[in-house]
C-alpha cells in the first residue's frame, strides 16, 4: 500500500510508455492460502487503501487473516491504469522445488534462504 506499483507506472509513463498498452504480471509470490497476517497488518493496509478489505479473508486462528497479495497488486495496477494486469498464480511458499521462501524458512525454524527479483521492461 506504499505506492510502489503506482510510482513504477508513473515513471514508465514519464519515459514515454502508454499505460493503456502496458502489461503487468504479478508473481511468483506467496498465495493467499499460504499468507496469514495479523490484525495489525490488515488494519494498516486497509487504512492506506480502503478497497484492500476485499483481499483479506478470515484465517483459522483468531485475529488472523489470509491476504491475497497478488490479487491486491493486480487490483492496484488496474486502478493505476495498466492496460493488462494479471497474476501468475504460483505460490512461492508451497512450491519448494522452484522457489525459496522466507516465510517457509521461518516456519521451519531456519535454513537456506534465497530471494526473488523483479524486472520492469519497456519495449520500443
């Protein structure tokens, strides 16, 4: 909810990109089924963006929620004017073969960790 997505689109537009023709792809990232957050995070995100409430659903534990991070990012990209925005639908926490996951590492009590990287590209 910090405006990184919108700032990225604005910067792209500033160098001549047409947002209506832009394609944004979100992921791989943690999926809603794997992403449990506390009330503090839910409240902070909703305070920054009231439309975010639709991307939280109650978790099994009291005062916890499952957050649809990818869906929320796609929604923000669409609202910011991206022509096409979609999520890959890949869960970095549950796919141990292809992805490192800080959350998986933390839940398992430590071990090897890695990081993902994102890229933004503009074509002629």
